């Protein structure tokens, strides 16, 4: 494993060039990200109530792996967990860990709507948005301790913030746009109806008006607007829909019934 202290000259150069606050600023290698993600996930999973229904977890895991297989990180180990929580939310953390609330499954009307949210969260990991945030927030010295496991207190604080916020942090519009674009392409390649992402955004916006408390965590970290919905719909229409693309399936409706 690389030692992050090797990055000091590069970091100083980036700061001198004024790139330290820009996008794609990342002090963590992919290998280090997966190690760090496993450590954060262990703390996250001690603070939430994981769903233990094998059928629900198998369905979500199979869907997630089907989408991951279309990404450049298909060779990395990913995990998909379901959290018993009525809030309509999903989030990902560095290192290929994706969490889906039972509230999201219960309120996503079709399999492609769930696939849209999962593809979006997978894309945050593929684009490495989480470690970019950590790089900007903590810098080299703290990250070195986190990656090497020398600062368990800080790891617990990061995990606690993730659980409290329902995600890593509020993503930028640029990050959200990138995750949408990648996610729609990944779900299309996985043979899910790409219109599902825009449809799920519409569901979330409807809940924001009728029952805002249930989507508070999602909107706090994933800013969503009507314009974003239209953009997602436009990208889906540009890709088109395969004749055999999955919009919904009986197995998904069975899973919804198990968490409702």
C-alpha cells in the first residue's frame, strides 16, 4: 500500500497552481480508498440497523452487481446493504459500499426506479466523489492516519457524520450531474429502463411537497430540481429504451411487499 506522505510534493504543487479546491482533487489511490471504505463501513454498520431479510438483500445485491458490471470498477469488491429505515434515502461511501433504506424500496414504484437511484450512488463511487470530498476536507496528514488506521476516533467521527447526514456530505451540482450522466448510462447498459432515474426523482419531489420529513436526508445531500429531472429524462430519451429493458418485474414487487 502507498504511504500518503509521498503525495506532499504533489499537493504543494497543486495548491500553488490554485487547484486545491477544484474537482478531481484526490489524495487517495483507488487501493487506499477500498481499504479506507472498509474501515468506515465497519463503523457505519455499527450505527445503523441493517435489514436481515435474505430475499431483500439478495435482490438489492444482484441489482447492484448487475449495474457495477457495466462500470470501469467492475473488478473491485463492492457491497450492497439494506438499512431498516422508513426514510426514503440511499447513500454510498468510498470503497464500493452502497446502502439502500427500506423506505426507498417501499416507495420506488418500479424496479427501474430503484435501479436509477442505485446507479446514481454507484456512480458517485466510480467518479470518486467521496474521496475527493475527504481530500478537500481533511488534507494529507489526517488522511494518512485514516488510511493507515492510526486514528480510529476520526474514523468514528466520519462514520457518525455519514449516518447523521444520510450520506457523505452535500454533493455539488457538478458531482450530481456527473453521477446522473454516468448512472443513466450504466443502468441502460445493465438493461434497465433508463427513464427510471427521472421517474424516481419525480417521486422524491412529490414526497418533498407532501411529506418532506421522509426525504429530508436525500435532499440535504442530493440537491434535486425540476431541471435535473428534465435533464435525466432527456439523457434517457437520447439513449432510447431496449425492447427487453426492465422497467418492472414481479420479484421486485414481492420485495417491496416484504419491506412495506
